[in-house]
């Protein structure tokens, strides 16, 4: 099946699983979320490392959306995996989509389709929740992710987590060469990089992330350091389900400063990972193209 046909199938599966006839215009995935705004300040000498004209600007307006996966607007916040999406809008535009996991839960779009098919069978009562869980564990990439997920820290706020791209993008250096790197946003407001205990996490309500974030913003800016993690020779840059092991060179790109809570006004927006500035190239992994096609298809369908 080609990328276009597979994207159509996955988009349809998302709608079968998550569509709500009472709210047909909501996001079909990452439905529960909220918006914030601020600015991104590139590091003053970043252009000594990379030839990316957009990074010559001083302060780039930023729209930031935080969300949980799934189509349920009332989903519990007690989820380890959370997402952050950015729209940087200067002389050019740059959309960045990440989660607080270093890897994705699949490494080929066919695995996502298999996962959604199992969840649909469960929803329609064709299989039990136990059977669905067992079938999902048999998808190798998801089993690998489930093992990795155990090490993801529990946190009480989006501001306390690091966010990662999983995809490896290509960045043009001063020699005109494109080097592969994953993106990482590291919190500068973090109280404890190891997170909170399971006991502390269990005491939280099912709806704490938005209120905690708003309360933090009342005290001051929430900031993240934007880093590039450069690929090493042994890294598989085409497997977004694979951890990169060992030491890696990291380069600071700049600081994201979130200054204002913006409610839910951007919840209908789409953040497209293929909106990139000059000097940044698309990933070459098999998921990236399908991911963007699915985003476009589901966005068009909910208008």
C-alpha cells in the first residue's frame, strides 16, 4: 500500500475510533489540550554553527499547545505521555511537534494501522480489553515502547518535562552540509528532573495539568532550552522507535519563553511537522510523510 492510501486508511481508522457526532469539529487525536504564547530567542551565535536564516532573528513569536493523546476531551491527566506543539512565526514559519518520550511508539505506519484496528475491535466489542492488550503487545515497536515508558518520569506539570522530536531532521551547517539531529526542549523551571513519586502522582486529580500550568505562569515565565542532539555514526536516524545510546554532541539553539495562557483558542489548529524554515530538511524515516498526510486529511475532515 502506498503512502497516500495508507494515510487515508489511518485517517479513517482515527475517525472510527475517536469521532464524536456531538462534537464533529474537535481534534480526532490530541483532543484535550490548551494554548499558550510567548517567544523564541535564538542563541546569539547560533549562526556560527548553522546556516538557518530564520535563526538570525532576535525574538520569534511562539504559539505553544500542550495536549494528551487520544480523542477524549475529558481524558484523565494521569498519563505519562504528553505532547507539546509549537508554531514559530517570524520571517518564516516553523512547526515543531514533540512528546515527553525520546522515541515514538511505532516505527512504521503499518504498525499504527494495526494498533488502531485492534482498538476499534475493542471499542466495537469484538474483543475484550485483555485480548486487545495482548494483541498490542505483539506489535514489536509498541512492546519496545511500553518497556521504555517505564523510565519516563512522572510530573505534575507540562513545565517539568523534557520534550523530544523522535524524528531526526537535517540541519544545514556553515559548510553547507546537512547533519541529522533530534530536537529536545529541556525545562528551565524544573524543580526535580527525576519527577515525582508514584504516591504523589496518585494523589493528583484527573484534571490538574491546565490549572497547574496557569498557576505557574502567574508567578513568571515558563522556559525551555531548545537543543539539537546530533546523530552519531551508529544511530539509526530512520527508526523513530529506537533510542540513541551513548554520548552525543548537543548544541543549544535558543530559549523558548512562554509568557501567557491563551485558553483553548488554538485547539482547532493543526501543527504540521513538515512546515520548516530554510536550512532545515525533512526526516527520511517512513513515518514522517504519512504522519503529515494524516494530519492534513483529519484537519480537512473536521472543518
